[in-house]
């Protein structure tokens, strides 16, 4: 197992495979299917200060080699996550979990992160800055380096645990935003979140998604994600978590060669609930095929 282990912000993972937020619930649902302790860790469902019902339906649209979702951060709110969801998870997962946090103001982010920072089960805070800034005209925090840095500073001021900023790919210069987050104190960067996409129903001649547009994910976005991981990993000195279209052990190795320390698996979990289990089981074979002694030795190895 040591050959597959990596270190993420000072915490050792048995392997680099992490189910991505929004595709793995709060973990215990998947624990009914297999022992989720085989995972490196997982990022739980995006959590906000207050409960959210999410967007109107339909909010999922299928695409060739991917899918579009506009779920809208449906979650029970941070208080219930701490009082109800984490105790359920504790019964089936004995590792540190990654808490994914969303917000619509800087104060929202700080409040939610401070609450989750106090939870012993939480190892890292993954801060999603792809949310609309309600005080900044609705533009995503992650599209502006200073706004992303402001969230980073606010969260770092109220937490002791590693803070990882999750970046949106819907920007012109992903490197500038990653560097601004690093300068503001981020302990790591995770990318990419979903691209923006839409589908039109030919029979109704209207958009499939009630919200018109949604986040496009799945195999089709892998080359875009890989390119952005490569760019960011070469520009910052903090660990990078790569994600976007990852569905095989080979994809994990490719992401790590581009510079990722760990790799999140998203849409693949919605297609096949055993996706992460299969990837972890196939990694040793893939390592042997490509003559890889240890995964940590290949991080950024394609440079």
C-alpha cells in the first residue's frame, strides 16, 4: 500500500483517489455498497451556512461523454451536517474526510469553515469559489483573483486545518487566480470544477435544464482539466488536486504526471457507483505496466 500513498497538506493518504464533492453524498450511502475505507478520502456534499433546497427540476441533462447538472448546492446546512451527517459517517469511515464548503458572501464562507474546522473528523476544508457573489453583482468569487484571495484570507483567519481552494475553469487565466489564493494563504488548490454548458430539448424547443445552463462534467472535459492542472501545478508551490473527467487508473496517473498530488473522481461515480473502487483496484496493475515504483515519485513527472 505504501507504493500508492501520497501526502496531502501534511496528512497521509493510502492512495490518491478521492470521490469529488456532489458525487458521493456524505459517504455512508456508498458504504452500503463497499468498504469506503479503501478510498484515500472523499470530499463530502457541498455545504452552506443555511439549508438549501437547490434549483428547480429538471436539473440533470445527459450528454455524449458527459452530463450537465444544475442541482444548486442542495444540502441541509452546516448545523445539520455536523449534528446528523458526520455522526452517520463516523460509523462507516475511520479516516479524515474532506469538507467541501460553498458560500454566497465572504462571511458565509468564514462562518461555515469555522464550524467545520472544529470537527475532529474533518481533515481538510475544500472551499468552492465557483459560487455567485451576492454582494458583488452575482459574479463568481472564483472569476476574480482578488475576490478569491479575499475568501481565502477570511477562511484562513478562522481555521487551523488545511484550506484547499477549488477553482472554476470558466475563467481566462486560471493561473492568476491560483497564485492569488496561494499568496493569500491557501494550503492547496483543487481544480477543475465544472465547465458551463447547456442542452436544448428538440421536441419542446426549450432548454432541458430548468435553470437553462448547468455544470458540464464527465470524460469529455478531461483534456481541459489536465491542461489547467499542468498550468497551475507549474505556477504554485502548494499541492494541487486534479479532477475533471477522471474515470480510470490511467487517468489518475496522467493527472499526477501533470502535477496533481491527489486526484478527485466526479461524474464517473454517478455512472458507476463502484468507479473509485475499480480505479483503486486497477492502480497497481497500471503502475506495473508503466514501470512506476511509487505514485508520489511521479507527481509532476511529465515536466
